[in-house]
């Protein structure tokens, strides 16, 4: 019997957790691209973090007697010109490539958020100055700008991540600025000013949370671009140096043997393609899920 005015019992933590998991899996069922991209990226991350579960070969130790072996039972992905196991090099190389794709995006997002918030909120000469700098910045293609920066800094994993991060800054700045311009005159911002809140608190507690959704979508797609840029720079010798098992480095090793030993460049190329595909599918799924205009 239900009495008038009775209240439902409070939800237990287990019930709240169950409802969240149920809602999450419901979202995955409704957005197959989100599910597919998430599965691909989790699989690539798992194999990169736990390569010893799939092979016991050392990715940098040479064995000239086994050089140029085609894929087989002993070496599922074959060996390169130095007898190194390609499977081990691809699996261990995923660590460098995934880091090279995620760290620059975090760097670019951090700087871009700061510049975009300041430019969009204060407007005026500050906005004009920041955006003119960004216009000049974005006039250079990402790969060309990153190439110029890493040429000045020198080759290496750290330098290539800094170069890619710098190249991506204007895109995050412009995106955050556009979101801030659309909400700085909203009622809740005016109410926060009337209550005496400072600009920093308004930006961090009321404006910044509204940029999270587009930032997540842009970052997931940015990872794909950063991985491709990093692999391209490594391919021409400006990234991690040999014998580091990085996907771009492995592709460069197999370039001269493309007719004789196709497997040297084929498998790292497949790894790059799958990772980029997973990041793009994840970004598409997140956009469909988080964008209210896409909801039916």
C-alpha cells in the first residue's frame, strides 16, 4: 500500500553504480561507432601495455641468422633485416606511438583552454591579439609546423611531442573561444557576476564545464592526427631513433625492403591504421552522444 507523502528509500552506492553501468551500456548499444572505436583503442592499449603476453621476443635484440624470415609459427609477423621479431617491435612500439598521440593533445588542450577562455571572456583587444596570433599559427599545416619545430629542437621523443602539441594549440584555442563567446552573456554568468564572484571562479566553475563535451570529441580525433604526424616525423628520422621500436621507425626500416620483405612495413602500417580508425570512430560516437542536436 502506498501512502500519500511517502518517500522512496535512498539509493545505495551499489544501486547507483548499477544504474550508471546500465546507462553506459545503453549508450554503447545506441552508438555502434562509439563501441567499435572504444574496443579498438582498448585492444591496442592492452597489447602495448602487456606485450609479454603475446611474445617473449626482445624487440631490439638482433639475430642475424633469422634475418628476413617471413611470417610463420616461430615469428608470426616475420623478422626484419637484423633478425628482430616484428611482432615484438609492433607491440612494444605501441607504447611510444600511443604516448606520442596522447601527450601532445593534452599539452595542446591545456594551452588552448587557457588562451580560449581568456580571449572569449574578455574580448576586446585581448581577443583580437590572441586570435590574430592563432590565425598566423593555423596558416601553417600541422605536419609542416611540427616539422619546423622539431627541426629546431632536434630529433627525439620529447621534442616531437612538444612540436606536435604546439602545432595543435590554435585549434583548441579557436574552439574554446567560440564556446565561451556563445555563453558569456547567458543569465547564469550574469547571475554569478551579480553575486560577486571573480572572473577566475566564473571561468573555472561556470564556463569551463560547458566546454568539456566538445573538448572530449576534438581530443579523441586529435589523437588520431597526432599519431599520424608522429609516425610521419619518425619515418623521416626526426622522432625516436633506431633501434627504438616505434611504428614510424619500423616503417622506415622496411621501406627499402618493400618488394623483398613486405611484412616489415605492412604490420606497423596496419597498427597505425587500426589505431587511427579507432580514434576517429570514438570521436564520431562521442559527437553523436554528446551533441544534443544529434539526439532524436
